[in-house]
């Protein structure tokens, strides 16, 4: 099972008109997820970040609500698994394992993926490369090209 990070969800749902090449690749990845060829998961952390991105980048709040909701609906319409929040104890026990992460907002994603025994974190955010010795970091291209 692959962990799909926010950076990939953004391209698939909200930034496809700006990131045309990435969207084509990400769309192919999700075609494989939808067909069942690839099993994937994401987390409530990623979904929250996706929604916040929509709110922060819309011309007004009402548009942001609509964009955010539509982005979530697009994700929920796929067979992707939704991983729960990690507990404080899990975070405390695993923080050392992921000490290489410079951005602490990436920590819950890494722990959720690790706890769920994901084969890799799929992201455009190269921060996850720092922990590839614990859980491999891949890009969507690695699964579709």
C-alpha cells in the first residue's frame, strides 16, 4: 500500500490547471488506484491540509469552501484508504525514528504511513527523502512511467 501525501492530492484535485504535466502523471496514478492495480492510503492530516489550501488560495471564503469540498469529494470518490490521526504516544515513541524530517508538519504523515506499513510515501515534497531509510520516498512518476 502506498501513502499518498498532500502534495500529490493537491495536484490531483486543485492545481491541475497550473501543474499540467504533474496532473497528467498524478491522474494516471489515480487511474491505477481506482482500478485496484495499486492500493493506496492517505490520512486525515493530508485531507485537512488539502482543505486548508483550498480556503487559503480561493478568491473568497465561499469559493474556498466549494473548492475544498469538491477536492475532498474527489478523493473520497476513489477507493483510497483514510488513515486515522496518530496518538500522542505513537508520536512520542516514533519522533526519534523520523528525526531527519526538517518540517515537523511532515511527521504525522510519516508516522501514519509507517504505522500502516505502507510500502512508500508518494509525494512531490522531497522532505520525505530524509527518512527514505525508514520508509521509501517515491514520486508518482515512479509508478506510472
